[in-house]
């Protein structure tokens, strides 16, 4: 009989391969699992209860913040704070990071960065959204308040990263730098089960994902690459297929399973693109590399960028290696 492995069992069985403090990272991943279950329950009720719609606030990027963004942010912060494994957290929904300074945090060695509810404009139309997380070892001394430097580390220093996707099924996909594994939530039992072991991004992908409505604003290299994707050439399987949900987690997840490229380029109205380096691009870049793919800003490896601010944006090209390299070739040639 096939053995069904829960996320809890997987974490315990694999913690020998975790970098650094093993038990603490396991506890931290367990608290992300718990917060994810709580957020999942709220999202499933979103169409029922009168809790969707704008709450009348804007987040730090000046975008409409919806009630579930606030809830998800609060749930992740309080769950992670209560377990005592992190000394601070930064979130898309908060201008500054928070430092946790109670006695249970005095040994804490990690910081977390999250996008608690990515793609939130999709909630009120019942389309998949997600939570993205990134975990680092702190660089400031243990037992002191967290500092900005703890959060402004390049992505290649991530200890673990992953996402929850609240879709037709809810899944948790993560990496501790030793491959990527996906777990599907069974709502009847209340547990995540290993459903996608050793995920690898499919080579020879056929999908490109980009908001083509921004075409007029895009750099020439991206415009030419899109036209190349649309050309007829049976020998190279072209034209490719266009798929764009507008939830990074959902677009990334589909491309990871089927093979493809996700692009959010810079444009004349957004000189550094839209997506945030620290809690959107870095975690996805770690996952795609661990799955055999590639992530760049069109020229440089995402994971090697030295961040200078918490909410920094960066152009993002991510997916099957040969597709990202083809897009980079066009950028190198046409800018
Ligand atoms: P958000 O974090 O405010 O939800 O914004 C990020 C989202 C991504 O999930 C998605 O890929 C992108 O914004 C869509 O942007 P656009 O509507 O400009 O295509
Ligand atoms: Mg987001």
C-alpha cells in the first residue's frame, strides 16, 4: 500500500538536510503551515461572508488593500510571533519591518519576509491567490532587536522559501535548498500530504505569461521576444501559448508544472517593474532554480541582487531555463 506522507512527517524526516538550526527551522515551517491553514479557511469563506471588498485603506505601495489582505497579514504575523522562532518579520502590507523582542524571541535566529495575500485583486472574482514566504538567518547578534540588514540580504542567502496557493486545491510548495516539494491540503483531515515530490520545471515549455496590455510600455527586447513567441515555426513548436492569471503564485505554479516563462518587465511607466524583490521575486527565484529553471531581471540572476530597500521592485523573468535565456538574448540584442 502506498504510504501517504504528511507535511509534518516530511519536515521531521528531512530536517537532517536542513541548513543551520534544524529543529527551529522545522518549528518555523510548521507555524507557516498553521497560518496557511487559517488563511485558507478564511479565503474559502470569502464568497459567503460579507468580508470581501475594500476596507478603505491602501497598502504602502498605494494600492487598494482588501479585508482579506489585512486578515492574512495579521494571521501570519501573530502565528509566527507566538512560536518564537523568528526575531522579526517584514510584509508587503507594512511599511516597516517588525522586531519581536519578548523573552520567547531571545534565541530566535531567523527573519521572515512575506507577501501574505498575493494577487488579492483576484479574490472577489474567485480566482486563485497565494501567500509567498522567504526565510533568512539573521545577521545581527542573537538576543538583540532585528535590524534592517537582517532583511536586506541577497536571495542567495535564503534558508528556505515557498508559497501557499489557494486554488482548486490548496497547496504548500517549498524548498530548503534541497529540491522543491509540493503538498496538497486535505480539508477533511486538516493535513497537507506530499503530492508533488521533487518538482522539476518542464523543459521545452510552451507557455508565456505576461500582461500584454502593457505592450506599448515594454522594452524593445521584450516586444521582439513576444513577437518571436507568436511566430509560426513548427520546428520550434511555435507559436507558443499565452496564459496569464494575474496572480503571480498561480501563474508560477502552472508554469512550474507545465513548463513556461513568467515575465513582468520594466516599462515606461514602471522603470523597475511591479514585483517586489524581497518577498515576491527572491522566493520564486529560489524555487525555480531548485526545480532546474532560471530567474533573472533580464540580465542578472535575481538571487545575486543586493537589495537596498524593503519594498524594492525588480523586472522579473522566471521559468524554464531555455525560455528565460531566449528572452535574455532578445534583451541583450534590442535592450
Ligand atoms: P499584489 O501583491 O498587489 O497582489 O500584486 C502582485 C500581482 C502579482 O500576483 C501578479 O502577477 C501581478 O501583480 C499582476 O499585475 P498586473 O495586474 O499589472 O498584470
Ligand atoms: Mg504581491
